[in-house]
C-alpha cells in the first residue's frame, strides 16, 4: 500500500500561480534554519481556502531548501489558532482509534477495505478518473517501483528467487517480479487489495502473452507482522506511513527475520520541510484520505535495520509534487 504524502524532496523550478495576485511568502527551512519561520509559513497557508491550498501546494518547492507558498488575504492569529485546533490530526486520530477500540492495525484494515480501497485502486490503476494530485502520486509510486525493478534487473535473472512482498497493495511491484520469474508471496492487510492484485496479475499475464512463472504468485490477506516463512528477498513499499515509529521498529524486525539475503523498504522521510507540508495537508482532510500518516527519520529506520543484522547498501529518493519516498536496500551482514 503506498505511502503517499501530499508532498516530496528535490527542488524543481518554481511555478507561478496563473492569474494570481496574492502575495508570496518565502520561507527558508534549512536544516539549521528557523523552525519558527517555517511554522509561520504553515500558519499563513492555513488562512487560504482548500482550493487555494491545493494551488499553493503545487508551487511548494524544496528538499531541506526553501519553501515557497502563494497565500492570499491577511492572517488573523486567533482564527488560525482555532483552525489548527479544529483540524488537529491528534484529535482525528483519537476519534479513529476509538472507533476500533484503539487498534491501529484494525483502523488501517478497515480503511483499505472500504473508502481507501476505492481511492487507491484508482490511483494505482490506469483510469483517467483521477485528479492532478492522485495522478502525481501514481507517477511517484511507479518511479519507486521502477527503481526497485532496476536494482533486481541489474543482478540478473529472478528465476527461482523467492520474494515476499509485504503490503502488496494492488500488485504494482509483486506482479512485475512474478512476470520476471520470481516466486512471489504477496500479502496485504486488506482482502480487497490482495484480491485486486491477483486479478491484475491474471490480466497482465494475458496482456503480455508471456509464459507464467514456474510457481504462480500467491496473493493473501494478511497483516505484515503475521507473514511466515523465509525468502531470498523481502520488500515493503510505502506501508510504514500508516504506522508510528514504535510499530515500525517491530515491523522491520519481523521483516528482517523473513529475509535470507535482502530487505527493500520505502517510507516517507521525516524532515522539517516534509513535516510542515504534512501538517498543511492535514488542515484539509478529504473523506477518502488515509486514516493517518506518519513520517519516519531515515536514521531511525536504518538503526532498526542494523539492529536486525542488516546493512544499507543502496539509497534512492523519489520526489514529485505530492509524493515523497526514501527507498533503502539492506543486505544481511
């Protein structure tokens, strides 16, 4: 399941907002820059309408660099404070947790079996029935998948290589791995997602006209921490965004116990820039957005990998306008 944020790294040329006369607030959020100044940008953006916010986010620029936001109107501090309190993600998370008895995993499962399934099925599909943000997320996620495929292709044939794809979503990685000859066991916490992945595999097999792998891939509904067995490679892309760091540590430990040789994971990196953009996005929650979104410090994820006996050997960063993902390959030491 993809981890998508409504933002990501690497700067690109700043794009002006067409027909806009709103003033521009430019805040430099360097690693050692002013947190207060960066927070002021988030407060200023909060005064914009939801439509303006989407427009503003499309002009956001920078990875540990400058963030440029076009905002309109004056800023009423009291009103902004009320808005931030009313949209506090902690309040929403508490409500969501209460609906599932405090079970975070159950909340994620419910989401991806209902509204989340419909949303992400479209995003990870080929339909044109997606908006600009969703199309951007589709593009970003595919770039992450392509980077993983490039890594494995560089090592030669996948024939007979066993792979566990944890949190397979609709099969964006599991399917091409299976078509390359890997023996794939793909699982997702959502039965709806796992079923869609299996359907898409059958469609892809017919469309390519290729011969099926010697061992047909398995698609199962299963939470990440319950996956059994041993595999040459274990992958887990864009899943950690749904869980806090204490849960992620346990997940990495379990995934590492399944991997004989290699573990490939991606996550939304926690930096000052992304934290601000994430907070801005939370001010305008949509009815089908993920229940929660957690960022993770790269050093924390790497430390968990090291404790599990793995060493990071490859790193990549995917950054589009609304999707940010750090990709790591780690091998057993």
